């Protein structure tokens, strides 16, 4: 089931102004796209990552993610592997052509070593299993962007 998700964080929002910088002490906040068809999960992740200084947009399907990517640039994205309209691998293949410089982390409750290898072969910067700790996800994003682990 696809659901449109709104962007509750934007550059210049109070959370950005309060921190004065993005994660890892960057001068500008990291723009992140979360793609998952589980609305509750994505809402929680968006709130938690926004509190850490990320500017977070969401998409509830692969098609919605592609529409969102046509209208904005992101530093990184987190894709669910299993979605109704297209799987995360298919989305990753398209995104590699649209935004080859964008770091992509695959996050899934379904998968194992074979799926992780396939994601990395297709250009994913990381692969995490749900549920994962928030620190694990933040570290994966920071590593994918070449910023190392946050202090």
C-alpha cells in the first residue's frame, strides 16, 4: 500500500537552527530520503533522524521515491528492500542512473547475506537488517558519506 508522506523537516527549520549543523559536525545538515511502505516505521524513523539534525523526506513506495528524487537532491537515502510496487534493488538500479553520487543504505526485515551481496554489487553503500539500532543506522549513513562515525 502506497501512502504519501510529507516532509516535516526543511532547511532552516527549528531543529536545524537549534543544532547549527548537521550530524557529524557538518556545516550543512545531511539531506536524507527514507523509502519504506510501512507508514508507522517511516514516521518514527523520520522523527528520530530529524532530532539528530538530518533533513528528512519520506516516500511510501519506489514510484514516490523516484518522483521525489526528480524534484530534489539528497546526500543519502535509505531504501527498504521489500515494497509493493518495486523492490529496493530495482529502485537502486534506477537511482544509480539518476543520482550516481547519492549514498544508498538498504534496510530490510527480509534478507540475508545473499541480498546484502546483491545490494553492494548494485552500488549500495550499506545493508542493515530491521530492526536495527538508531546508532547503527546513523553510523552507516555517516560512513557512506565518508564522514566516519559521529562523535
